[in-house]
């Protein structure tokens, strides 16, 4: 037997999913392990959703292979590559990892991942994907898929609608950059002690995300997929985005230059900002801790760039990847992932474990009665439609710059905070936007040269 799943008409079977949902395709049964139970480690992001998926995988194990147990290990968003490298060197990789697509592209380009076309076929992923997504966005590389879709999270404009209405600032859905900046200024000036807008500007991954989506909205990129992934970071569009950040900065909290993920959420949930850039977690946490904030909170697509019309949103396009080397659980992992992915009930539980931070990627999950029964669909239906549906055409990240090509270099830049450091040079060192962009360009060009081998052939 090989690690690849063999679909066979003579051995086709139905695996019963949670809640009675049958798998759409049968997979060859894994070999039964000898001896005592084996533990297969699964890496997931901080949050309950990875644990929920692993519960479903263990249901598969109980029904099909009692000699294996899956255990979740939570690791930081930006720590996957370093931890994977360490564990590979020790010849003990995890059996399965949840990652954002830039990391999947990088690891696939390095030949470190097991192809999963057999799994995506077995779960009919291509047919089930929410309109606007493709399999390749989750981790496709040179015609092969290396990631099984699991969720998406867009970074959008979060506002306190009561403040917007009170100050007569108009409809955020119609804002361009100028109207948005004017709104931030008005809130800051007319609401003493409250920031007009909050984004992360620290030397961290969150700042990279917030900054890069502004660059894309202005029409800029880091590398050009149409020209051999030539470094193009020092473009007029990058300079324009940097200048816009400088324009917004007086209306942000003074400490924004140090902020990462949690600090941005804290500012909004505690009522210290009228608007912020964030994912669905802000709304979920406000519902838990600050009902008055939650009542008036709404999400919108990012304000349109006045020239390009771009509303690009940094979107965590997450999938399950399987390390190929020294991984004794490949066949079992594929079976278990297919089992859970084919269960609408388990995938609804996965999405609802941290609403609305992990958006469903399959249409049958997004429209399931159990999904629509969540209380947020009664209180925040318009906002959920923005997060789960309307944002999809604007989904972007460093792995799919403007959807023009898949760039493995994006993975190598992921987590290095080059975008953030370039902006900090402008804000803290008082460099011009152009000089700061040129500094960032040199860093990205160095990364490109170091990894040119991945672009050959």
C-alpha cells in the first residue's frame, strides 16, 4: 500500500459522519496499527476550532481504527514554519497542520508536503466550494493541490454604527479612502478619548496583514508574477499606501505602533476606538464581553481606493496540509480529514466554535439549517453576509497577490515583518514614505535572490 488513497468501486464504502451525514466518496481503509494506540499530533491555530475538527477525526478513529488517536497542539500563527523545520530535523513532524495558504505554497515548493488531490476529490471540494474560491487558493502548486480547504477569515472595516450615525458620517459601504480618513478624523476630534481608527502597526504579522491590504488596494504588489516574480515593492502604489497610513496615524491610539492582534481587538471591545481593521473575532468577543458594543457593531468591505476601486482584504485562506517526510500517519490522516470534511454537521460545529471568525468554505455548510440557526444570523445577518460572502471576491494575501499568480516567495516573507518594519521606519524614524518603501524593497529583493531556486523550471 502507498500513502495515496485508492478509490476503488469494489471497496467503496460509506463512512457515517456526525449527525448522520454520509461521506460523498469512499476511501480505501487504512492498515490497522500493531500494538498499542499511536498518537498523531495535529497543529492548529490558537482557538477552539482546530480542537473541534480533531474531535471529528477521533470519531473516525473510533469507528475505523481504534489504534490511533489524534491530539491537537496549538501553535502561534507565525510559528508554523520554524516549528515545522525544527520537528523535521528531529524526524518527528506533526501528522497534520492547519495553515494559511502562503505557508502551504512555500512548503509545497520545497517538496515537503503530501499531495491531497485524492482527498479533495473524495470530498468533492471543487464542487462544494463557496462561489469565488478555487482549490488552488488554499494551497495549489504547479497543478497539484497540497491543502484541503477548511475555512476563510477576511480582514475588514469594523465600525460602531451608532457613532457613525450620530456624527452623520454617511454609509461606510460607500466610502472611499478620503471619506474613510475624514470619518476617522471626525471621530477622534468629536469623541474625546476615543481613537477614530485602530490598526496594528507593531513589528508583527498582524501589521503585515493590515499594511499589505492597503498596498494592494492602491494597485501595488511585492513581486510581479507576470515578470518572473520581479521585486516591485518600491512602486508609487506602495508609497501612496504608506502616505495614507501616515495620514490616518494621528487618529489612531498612540500605542498603535506597538499593536498586534489582541491589542486591536481590545481597543474595539473596550470602546476605545470608533473603527478598526480586523477579522470576525472582534464581533465574537464583543458578544461575549461587551453587549453594548456588540449591539452597534457592523462590518463593511474595506473602503474603496479612489483610483483603482480596490477593496482587497487580507484573507486567511486556511487548509489542512500533510507533511510528507517521516510521517507515519499519512493514510489515516487522509481518511480522517475526508470523514470530517464530508460531514456537514462537523463542519458546522467547526465554524460555530468561534463565530464569525472561521467562515465556512463549503456551500452545503454555509446554507445548513444548523449553521443558520446561530443567534448571530438573527442579530447580525447583514454583517455575516459581508464576512462570509461579499468579501470573497476581494480575498487576497501574499500568496495570491491580486490573484495574478501563486508565489512561493510569499511563504518565505510570511512572518518576517518586512511590511511592518518599513512602515515603522516612516513613523518612528521620520523617513519619507519613498525612502521607507525603498528599504522594504531591498529586503524583499534579498529574499527573492535567496530563494530564486524555487522559481526555476
